[in-house]
């Protein structure tokens, strides 16, 4: 069996409600800012419990006009978010355009829904009875689940492998993991990877239908998302995009690229019998697969960036798995209290935040964690910003439908 090639992260880019660059987002996280608010402009009078959502992303005015018309006409918000983040990441990596377009670079960008606002618009046209002649010929391309992936690939003229995982909250981690595997096996030398998501009423509303959305409409929006807390009642949706550039280690070193981290391990697996969420047994299996893939011991882990979305059951299952696999000494925090659950973008946005924590040798706490629930006890909850020398961290993502995924990353050098 051939030895797998080493894969590193050499570029990062962010579109988020807390800032449209990695540095802006990280500054907001350090300051303890929260993007969650009530979106009154949606005017949803019959919302069951709450109108709280992560703030919509705001791109620079006229950003879309800077893109070629042949590309932007097939873009809804999700593709614009992904493109903006991807441009940052590729620029940050220093890769020349001709190399990105040369066939040895792939593009893997995942999402939960694709262009959800475009889907909603299409249904409005259909229900209004106006007829298909009112529908733009580009509507389909704005809607599809892989819209962000193919639009980003077209933006950079990528002719390598193009893929688009649609695994809900695990999409971004799967995308990065697939990129790692493509490079590790020699199929590609580089890859633009990550996840993106856009907000729409029907997406957020669906979580209330399955009893996973936040309740307590009388709570301050800034404190309603409470991962691991005894008063948690459900998740709050958000939007954005996180994109990383992956590169074969020797390729990156040969051109003097900045290396943020090496991806030591990756795994994804199914729960097998839970449609709503993963249980701790399948999460434990995913942990085991990640560390076997990496060939390292869990005892060397310095930080866990938890999935923890503030659902009652989901946070409990993750906490139990962490406690059983790692014990109580590895620091754990979730970023969902800061910007909500960005669904298909969450894995990559939070991975980038963890990379910044590693760079700055500090940990960002779980916002709104005032009183950890008993079932989430026995793990090292980070409840205040603290200095921490981090060399290895784990990023968790667990999706509805019982899909688990995780990435183990290590500081370069």
C-alpha cells in the first residue's frame, strides 16, 4: 500500500455575520460579539417560537458586479458568499492562477440546501400561476445543491475534480476531508475546499418543525443560543462561507507558502439508526476512525472545537462521547453562541476560527455557557478566553440524518 502524501492548509477565507475575513471574524470572536438578532423583515407572523437568526451576511456593495457576467448570472447568495471567501483563500495561498486552472487543483464545496432563496423564489413564481415564462433560464443553476461548488470552480477555471457534499451540518468537513483524500492519494496537488450556506425562512422554519429550533421567544437574541448550557432550548440558524486551500506538503514547501496546519486525520461515518441526529456511540466510532487514520493517540489533543448546536439531545450525545473518549482534560468550546449554526458552512468557518486560535495561542470560550447541564458535565468547558499553547486540535461536525465527520489538524513544523 502506497504511503499517503501529507496535506496542509495554505489559504483561508471567510464570509460571515461576524466579519468578511478571517481576521475580522476572529476579532469579533475575541471580543465576545454575537451576531444573532430578530429578522423582522421576514414578517413571519405565525412563527411558532422565535424569530431569532444569525444576522444576514453583508458583502461589499456591488461585489457581484466585479464578477464576470457569465458567472454571476448563475449565482444566488450562497455562491456569492462562497466566491468571496474563495477569492480570499486563493489570494492568501499565493497560488498563481495558471496553476489553479492547470488540472491539478480540485474544488469541493458543500452545502445543506444550495440556493435556498432561489428555490423559494421559484416556488413563489410557480404558486402565483404566472407560468414558466416568468422563470429565469438561470433559476435552476441558482437553486441546485452544488451551485456554490460549480460557480467557484468556474470563477477560477478549475479543471480538476469538482465535488459538492450535501451532508447538512457535516458538508464542509466532508468537503475538506475529500480534498485531503484527493491530494493524499495523488489525484490532485491542490484543492479549494469548504462549505457555504444562505438563510431563507423555510430553512430556519424547518428546524422548528422537527423540534430542533430555539424556543423561548422572550429571551434576548444575544443569549438564546446556549451550547452545553442547562437552559439551552435549540439551535439558531446562520449563514456564511468558509473556504480553505489545501496543498500537498512538498508542493507548498517548494514555493515557500505559509502553512497554517497539516491535516493529520479525517473520517466520516453514519449513525445507522437515527434520522434526527447522531448518538454518542456513533460519535465515538468516528473519533476512533479519525485517530486511526492519523496514526496518533488522542492524548496528544490540545483542543476540541465542538459541533454543539445548543440542542438538548445533540449537545448531550457529543459531551458523552468526548468524556468517554478523551476524559475531562481536553479544552472544549463551541462557537454557535456567537454566530448561530451556519449549517453547511459551520465546519469550515469554525475550522478557520480554530486555526486562528492556534496561531494566537489562545482559546475562545463557548458564549452564553453560564451553567453547564449535568448531562454535559465531566469535560473541560472553556468558559472564558484563555491563553493556550495548541499544537493539535479536533474539529467535530455532526449532521441531521446521523452523519458524523471530523478533522484532526496539527500546527506546521
